[in-house]
């Protein structure tokens, strides 16, 4: 009995990535983030990477009007990142 060839998960994800990129117009930053997302083992069609990117961009925009001291305060006391 012959064993049926199956595509590896890696090849399936890479094929999805190529298809997704053809179907959607992406910025350079979006493409970079998408490739990182797929390389980490996720599907290109799982749009969590896009939601995270947009959240980060919105947050950066909110912080852009603050001084360095204010930004450090937000990270240190409000978000416990440092």
C-alpha cells in the first residue's frame, strides 16, 4: 500500500501566505509583520497579526505627542513594561 504524500505544515502556511499576499494589498510594514506571523507557525488568514499591528500603531500615535519623560511614565507606571 502506497503512502499518500502530504504537504508539510510549513509548505501549507507558505502557500497560504503567497495566496494571501496576492489577494490583499499590504504595506511594507504589514508584509514584514505577516511574514513574522507565518514564520511563527500561524496562518496568514488568522488576522490577529493585523489587529496587533494596528493597535501598536494607534498606541504609538497617541504617545507621539508626549515628551520622553511622559512616555517613560506611561510605560513604567501605567503599563509596568520597564
